[in-house]
C-alpha cells in the first residue's frame, strides 16, 4: 500500500518456509506471515509503533523438537490509540515444519468481530 507505513509485530521462531494469509475488511486487513523462523501479524491500516504486553510460549517434544508456539498479546498503536488483542498458535510436525496455524485479532477498528488468519 503506497504511502502507508506498517508496523509488524514480529516473533522469531526457528527455520524458513513462507505461508501468508490475509483476512478482514477490505479497508483494513490482518496479514499473517508465518513460517518456521517468524510470525508476523500486520494490521494494514495501522501506522507507527505499538506498545505490546506479550505472553508467548513454546512446547517442545521429547527430543527437543518444536511442537507448538503460542502468543497472547495486547498491543496499542501510538498513532491511532487503537488497541488490539492477538491470540493464536502455530503447530509443527515432527520435522519442525509448520503443520497449521490459527490467529485471531480483535479490538481497534475490528471491534468484537474476530479477524482470522489460518492455515490450512
């Protein structure tokens, strides 16, 4: 989108493959870029930086392999003052490849209507 700065909420994980899903109202979308190395959730109509209270966790298997990553964040954007709740998880297969993910974003311009990014 030309002339619009986007602030991405980034969480680093472990290895590369890109899966992108976009959901939401055409005027403002939630775009998820999730793979084994990152989990970026972008709210396209928000600009500037965001202050976030983040709760993140991982689950590992018996051999130390990554099984699940979850996040439960509350973020407020400085420019708009809008606050969002971001919650969801990524599940990995035995070779630590993304098996599936599901994230919901509520609040701000979306109100109580969840915007969902999911794979598959």
